[in-house]
C-alpha cells in the first residue's frame, strides 16, 4: 500500500522518490480500479466511447488532486466525527465546479456523461484517497497522490473505452474533432480536423469486419475489466487472491 | 397505480441499478462474499434509497427549482444538498442497525457508512431529476431501484459462495471472476426487456 512515513523536516526535492512512487504505484501495483476495486461504476458506464472517457478521466484527476490538496490543508482543523461530511462538501463543491465548466465548454459531452459527472462525488476513489492518504499527509504529497490515483483510474477507463469503441463501433474518438473510422463497413475513412476521406491506411485492411454490438452493451465492460484483471494478475502474481 | 408498478418493475429488473447502470459497484463487489452480509446491506440500501428519493424530490422541487421557496434557480446546490440528505439518512440507518443487530453491524463494518458514497443512492436521485419524475414515480423508482440492487447483490453473493469450489484459474480467482459473472448476469437481466433483433443484426 502507498503509505509514507512522516519524515523530519529535511530539505526535500519537490519531486523526489516518494512523489515518483506515488504517481507510478496506482498505475500497476495499487491501481484504483483493478486492485483497490474503487470507482468501478463510472469506469463501466461511460466507456462505450473514448472521448467521453477522456473527459471523465480529466474531471476525476482534477477532483482527486484538488480534493486531496484541500483536505490535507484542512486536516488538522477537521473534527473526527464530522470528517466525512466535510470531505463530501469539499468533493461536491469541486464536482459542481467541474459540472459547470463542462456544461459551458462542451455541452454534447456533458449530455453524454449525464448523471455520471455528478457521481464523481460518490466515486469511491476520491473518498478512499482522502481517508487513506490526505487525512495523514502533507498537502503537496496528498496532491501528488490524488493526481496519481486519478491517472491510474483514467488509464483503465481509456483502455476499456478504446477496446469497446473500436470493436463496437469501428471508430475512435467519435464525437471529438479528431474522429476516426478505423474498421467496419466504411473503413478507411480516417477523418481528421477537416472531412477528407482517405482510401488508404490501416483502416482499409479491416473492411471485412462487422461491428460487434455486444461491445456497446454495458456487460462488455464487465468482461473487459475482468479480463484485464486476469492479465494483470497473471504477470503480477503477488496480487492473486488466495482466499 | 399502473405507472407506479411500471416504474417499479422497470427499475428493479430491466434497468437494474447494478446490472444496467453499474451504480454502487464498489460495495456490490466488496460485500458480496457471503449471502448473510449481502442480505443486510441490500435491505439497508432499499431503505436508504426508498427514503432519500422522495426527500430529495421535495428538496429539488420546493427549494431548488424556479417555482420553489426562493423563486430562483438554485440547481447548482443540488449535489451538496442531495449528498447531505443521503449522509444523514445513512447515519440514521447506522444507528438503527447498531441497536437492532450488533452482529450485522460488525459484519458490515466500514461498508455501512460507505452507503453514503454508494453511487446507487446519489445516482438514483440524479436520474430522478433528469427523468423529471413526479413524487409517486420517484417513490416507485427508489423502492424498485433498491429492490433491484438487493436482488443483484444476493444473486452474486450466492454464486460467489458456490464458485469457491470451482477450478478457476488462479489469476482470475476472486475479483476477476466476480466481474465476469456480473457481466453474464447483466446479459441475463437485459433479456428481460426482450432483445431487439436489430441489436444483433449488425449494420445495414
């Protein structure tokens, strides 16, 4: 687990060994989704397309980072019995901010994500990191830890999104300015910022592929994450559940 | 009454909180190792959902909307107020469970206060707002959604109790298998709505 002992006041580099570990740990050994099993709901629900998954990841990274920072700044002032409510208020404020920003800057994606933006409040990763780390550590480290866990979450989210979108719809980044059509009936139409249809490229090799509509269904996300856990644990055997 | 039953059945089976929207997965995966604890948590979720949904409906309608008490659009306060209602209701449940059944209380441990951050509860309230339900609809939705969550966690707990005796590859044991089982259950529940043939027909 990512536990850091409070060392005495020595001059430390802003981005030392500890910080580096806090960033890399959530990517594999301590991944919020596949190891800690936190924040699954949104991981499954928003990943049928890559673009919303990317937006969601950015939103979560923002919320985990800053909620950890603020909680850590306030940690000595929060009384124990009401700490959950204080934490929830911090998180809810940040999420409200994210929601307003998204509504203003990118309305289509806001519509697509619908209630799941609000559900960042109840995303267990955020709360989990506040309880496990930010309440006991200094602000800068908590901030880095929050960002690291956000990235670990985002990595899985985007990986699942890529698999689901390519096999389910044959596109990549649909709905965004760099929408691409990779496989399927109209393969080869790789659309970039302007609508120029290309007849060559990797896409044209896969013209025979028919979209697998199972991938669009929510159940596919469960299978993909299950298989990801399987793969991760066969390489990283210390994570295997013996019970 | 027809509409009430309609929404109840729909939210319990077809649009199941866990299996169609993936709400409340964390506690669903973490507490589903034995049927007994899953049963207790399921009941607690039914109660909390059933109570918070109408309360949040009233708050949304009479405090936050434009024709409410303050006559202004205060919907940006929605998240904070909803979560405050949920947190206090969960606190209430926690006190009741501790009094009535200390054994269940210790079995649930940290997951009882964590109902607060169970996405199913807040998600239910947010769905209720976005679907513009009225009061009786939201009661039906709360009870139905809670019942669906209860069914799903009982089912997965029962399966996980039995699958302990199966020869699952070591790396897939536990969590990985729970995911795949949930996916299969999701497909099963989806077929309750009747499968649209177009879904499997592929592109035209």
